[in-house]
């Protein structure tokens, strides 16, 4: 029989469980809510941008810098572990800062914990937009994460990318390894997997979570819960009708392509022959056409005209 837990032991276990949940929740903070990715308005040019040490547009320093790790603008001497001891009760502005992060380009306060931990856990360390491939230093906007594939996005491409993110790189919802329907979808690889082929020896499945993608290790999602669509192409076997003969149904496509090329060559040859015949006819019948033209207009009488020398004439009145 195990020993009965005392009240102090129960309290200690509950405290450890709460601390564990707090640490886990810190790791799962939304990217838009991190202090290093907070919205900031420049004091000089009044332009809104991501929290950074110097304004992206006018390079001016802010009056109240925000710490990229703890998010505070005022350092209290009694309640903080300051590396630099300040004389007053609190310090603000440049007296509060201790470093600039190389990844998020924001101030870090002179607290010992922030200085020693922020560079290792900065959420914008590898923040490069998946669409335009710009990092934090290349644009002034904030960084976001796609809600489907969880890749980094800049402020300019976030809406357009997420509108087109749920498109598979395939023409059907079938598994990439077999012909069965793929119940699990990876939105980074844009592929579906069945229950058998989603299992991987490299990436282990965590308890209570969806199985990881066997290609990239990203957590998969149920295809039925997503608004997934397939790739649509206007060439290849889709133009060959419903016949599935030949190599993967492309037989009709190659036949139509070869017939079109042969038909184009015959048409070009016929056009060249017709042009040569027309040139020969024009050379031989040039003189005949000139004589016929003079015969037609020889007996034509237009009366008194400007060309005949009667520029100032009046028609006789009846």
C-alpha cells in the first residue's frame, strides 16, 4: 500500500504542475503577442511599425523603449535583477536598456534574466517571410505566422498567402504513397497521407497530438476538418479526355500534340506554295492586267472636272 499523501505534499505537487503549465504556455504564446513583435508608433515620424530599437523610416530613438523579452518600459530597482545599478527608484528610456537583439532588432532591458535568455529563445530568430523572403531587417512591418502551415509571413503577404495556403500539390486527395484516400494532410508539404503511410520512424508522435508528417515532421491535420482544394491544371492528361491509355493517361495528350505539330507543318507548307504561285501569276500577268485596265478606262468620260482643267466652271441652269 502506498503511503497516503499529506497536505504539504499535495500542495507541492499542485505547485509544480502549475509551474509546468505556465512554462508550457509561455512556449505557446501567439507570435503577434510577443513583446519583440509588438506594434510601435514612432515619436518623430508617427509611422506605425514593429517594436525596434531605431525607427525603420527615420532612424530615431524612441523616448520609451520596450524590452523585447519582458515588455516593460520602466525598470524598478527593488523588484528587478539589474546588471547596471541605477541611483533612483526606477529608470526609463536609454537608462533602462542593456542590449539590442540581432534577430528582432529591439531593445533588451538591463535585467540579468532578459540579457541572458532572450537571444536564445527569440521567436524571430529565423523569421523570414515564406513569400517574399524578407527578414526583420528588410522591412518595417510586423511578423506573423500562417494559421495553416505555421510559416513566417510579413505584413504585406499574410492575407494573400493564407487565402491560397490550403491548396494541395496534387490533383486528388489520395495518399502520395498509395491509392487510398489520405485522411491526414500536411499543409507544409501540401500532401495527404493515409493511416499507414503517415507513420514515421524518424518523427515520433506525441501523446494527444496528431501524427507528424513523415517528410518534414510538421504536425498533420485531419483532411475532413480543412477546407482543402486540389491543384487544377489546364494541360497534361486533363486535356486528353477520360481515356487512361498510355503512360499514366498522357497518351491522348502526346497524340494530340504530335497531330497539331504535323498539321501546323502542312499548313505552313501549303501557305508557302500558295504564295509562290501568286508571285508567278503576278509576274506573268502583269502586262496583261495593265492593258486591260487602260481598255476599261479609255472610254470613260467624267465631264468637266478639276483634273481636266476646268477648275472654275458652273453647271448650266435649266
